C-alpha cells in the first residue's frame, strides 16, 4: 500500500494521556467508572468509536454521491463495546446509520452495505470483530 497520509499518536496508558504528533489531539485518558476507573477522561473505545463513525460517514457519503443520492443529512453513530471472551478482552461494534427519509428502504440499505465494503475501518475489522449495521 502506498501511504497517502500517516497519523501518529502516543499514549501512556488507559490512565494517562494520548497526544498526536501534531499536537491537535491532546486528551486525558481514564478508565470508565463501569470498569473501576475515575471516568474523568476519554478512553480507547470512545476514540475508536469516533474514528469509525467519521470514516464510515465519509464512505457512505462517497457511495451516495456515486449513486447520485442526496446524503447531506446522514449521521453515523458507532457504539464500541469492550467485553471478555475466551481469549481475554474483545471488541464489538454497532454502527447506527441515520438516513434522510428519501433514502429509507432498500436504496439506503444498499448504500450502507457499499460503505461497509469500502470503509477502511470496516475493512480492517472484517473477520476480526463483530460489526452490526443498523439503518435508522
């Protein structure tokens, strides 16, 4: 693969900081209270959710433009769950895709499926973690 862009960030721990190489991202990290932490910072699951949602929305917009569809009013919410499985900790994702009324039904679902095939996050997770698509 020829890299078109490379992002770099350094993190110290779940109870530390995450800082991008350009300094635009500088976040306090904390375990969620439900995992025994203070909850007074963001966490890796939130960061993954934000990145996946943004990437998927971009892939969906591109699929819509190719189809000549109006995709201005789309929104994607990524829910990233951390849990235990037989091998330790694991992730699962639900992508909740809000489509405008004009894209409800099979046409919208088709665009969501196309986005799932082309989104780099979807491609990276395919076969590694469960990803559920919900069109709303």
